[in-house]
C-alpha cells in the first residue's frame, strides 16, 4: 500500500490530522518514510546542502570549533555531536579538519570522538561507510528503536563514533560541540489561522470523500486554543497565518540544558527568519523543484522554515546559557575566511574546474542563494567568552 493510501485510510478511520502529524509520519515512517527509505541529497537528488556542495563548509565549522575550544579553555578531548547528519559529509569534513590541524593547534594530537543522532537506516549506512570505511552489518529499524546507542565504531583519525536514535539517550557529562545543519527544518510544524468567528483555528489535513486525495481544512483544536491565549498573537489581524515547531523548541532546550551542565557550544545552521512567524512555509521538494506536499507522500522532502525568534525564546528560558546571533551564513563564512580559502583553491585547480569554485562560493554566500536565507545561531554558557564571529550579535 502506498503511503498516500495509508494516510487516506487512517484519516477516514480517525479523522483529520495536523500538518505536524503528517510531516512527522511521512518523513520518518520506517517502511515508506522519506528519510528512512527515499531521501536523495545532492545534485542528482531532491535538494542540495552546503556540505554536499563543498568540503570547505565542513572545514570552516571544524576550524571554528577549534577556535571555540581554545576560547573556552576546554580539555583537549574534542567531542562533537551532530543531529541529522544526512550522508555524513559534514561530520567527515569536520573530523578531517580537526584531525589535520588539531595537533598544531593544541601542541599535541587531540583525542576525537563524535555522536551522531540519526534514525534513518539508509543514512546510517552512508554515514558508517564514509566515517569508518565500510558498513559492518546494516542496522535495522528494530535495532534503532531497541538500543539507545545502536552502533559504535572507530574510524577517521582514530575518532570514536557512536550512533544514537535520540539526543536524550546521549550521556551529558562532557563538553560537546553540537552541530545541526538543515536538521530543524525537517521537524514538524503546526499551522494556525486567525478567523473572525472562531479566533485561531488549526490548519488540518483531511481526505476527499471518494478519492485518495488529501486537502487542507481548519478546525478549532486544543493547540489553537493555546494560540488564542498567547498574548504575542492577540494583536495580529484576522486572516493571519502562523507556524510553530514545538519539537524544534524542545531540541534547543535540551541542547541548552546540556551546555549549561557540562559546557561546549551549539551551532544551529538553517534557513528561516529571526522574527514573529506571519506566513506559512511548509513545502515539499522533489528533483530540486517545489511540489505539492500532499501528493507523492514519502517520495519528496517535506520542510518548513526555522523560526529563530522562537528558538531564542526557548534558549532564554534555560539558566546559564546565552544565544548569539543569528547572523547570516554569509557573514559567518566570510568572517571565518571563506573568501581566502576559495581564492587558494581557485589558484590550485585546473582551469576547467575554476568555474565550480566560483559557483560554490556564490551558492554559499550570495544573498540571492544561501547567503542571507540561511542563518547561524550559536548557544554557549553565559560565563564563556563570546564566540568568534558573534561579537556584537549576542542578545
Ligand atoms: C535535510 S537532512 C540534513 C542533512 C545534513 N545535515 C546535511 O547538511 O547534508 C535531515 C537529516 O535529519 C534526519 N532526521 C530528520 N528527522 C529526524 C528525527 N526526528 N530524529 C532524528 N533524525 C532525524 C534525517 O534522517 C537526515 O539525516
């Protein structure tokens, strides 16, 4: 049975579901879900991410991590945690950079380790191959859900890699650099609309009577009653539509609590705005084209913009930590010297490859591409120094 037929049957049995429920289940259904089974990242896939475009992106995150490690005077066992590592490319480039320049930086080789939070069997296999050279035994969905830490291996630069299904399962007793690139935009959002008669109502997904076709409708739900009670939204005019991602809030709260307890920092990189949400951004991509999210379920990427203002509110509720930024991806990369790095590469590659270097730089930094749409938010302990690149951007 296709995922669309499955959802149509489910909605006929149980009634309309929220956009958030649809997003979560379509993306993560172990049998037919997009990430466990069908996700395609890269030029030939449905969408491309910065690390898949050029290793320079991961090099820069690796170099920033070393600078921060030194600024915060952390012990030289460097531990990373990545949420939603996709094909593992970013972690490979970070570990490679820290493995190569770490010894000169610290005066001796740092002991490296990394935790990866992932529940897609397809991506776990790709990550294991890239970071450890091969796949020892393919991980099954059952293993992922039965074992908090379902895989441990040594790999690149003798780093110890551990895979977990949830952040909650990870020990929280050591300083850690948390990295998320295009992870939060994959987490479910709920959508609401302000009406004259009923106040805020929730946008839900229902099924056509005699057809396997989904459509949007609105209902007064428990969640929309909570929006009615939120003073922030009271002044918005009738007709306004907003989006909320409670799960993203929970993730950054959990990260912040871990940083408050044991030190370290988080870099959150994603597309979105730093202001109150007043438009709906839930959408789908297939073959780099935007498509209808209610068709081709499980075969296209579902995503929504990240609301950095909401993330900062969640971080501010945790004692002992501070949010820095967000700053634009272009500012972050430029301050970290991406221009100089690309100039070096440009002068070293054969002429026929020079265009691809210019293209990668423009794609990451120009305001029309990722440069302004993508933001970088950093979380550190309140007592730690303001991290490099975020001077003047702390709230
Ligand atoms: C858009 S991809 C990110 C790709 C990668 N970070 C990069 O930069 O190329 C989203 C990643 O998050 C993972 N993911 C999505 N929802 C998740 C969840 N609820 N729990 C754990 N991993 C999840 C996916 O399997 C995938 O690895």
